[in-house]
């Protein structure tokens, strides 16, 4: 992502808690708070930016600010599917609060990496044409 961003003249900003070390000149370190990284991402997001997240709530907030949202699997989030995803998120959380279990994300594959790169390049092209 960094090489594509730099090549096309985009700034790549990373955000993570102090528990994660990321090598990037433009990196924001936040505390361990539950949503600290999410708030830092949204506070630094503007229309036309690309936010990579697997958090559906954060993706919805990014879309609401006019940004693009992309899952690590390469799926491009869209406003039309957000109601469904947020409703599913609500019911899964309710199930967990009632003592139920849910599966975590599946292991990453090379296909996920390729799909992420292709989707990221597509969104960079869209963001670049909107400049």
C-alpha cells in the first residue's frame, strides 16, 4: 500500500495502539482505549480518503464523511450495504452478550492480499480523479 500511495502522490497514514509497532513515517500512536484508534482514524479522515478497516462501524463513519472504506479482505464497502452490516453487527453483539460465541475472522490468504491490492489501486484511481 505504501509504495502505491507514494507512487501516486498520496499520503499513507497509519494508526495503531501502543501495543502495535508499525514502520511508517506518518504514524499515529494511540492509547489502549477500546475505540481510541477508531476515533483517531475518523478525526484524521476527510472526503476522498481511503480507510482500510474490518470494523463495520468505522467503515460506516468513514463513508459518512465522504471517504472510501475498504476491508482487509479487499471488499469495498458501500453505503447500500451498511444498514445490513450494522444490523448484523448489532445481532452478533447481542448474541455474544447473551453468552453466545461467534467465530473470529478467517486466516488471511494470498488471494486476500491480491484482492486488497487491486481494490486499493482502484480506490486510489477514484480518489485521484476526484482531486
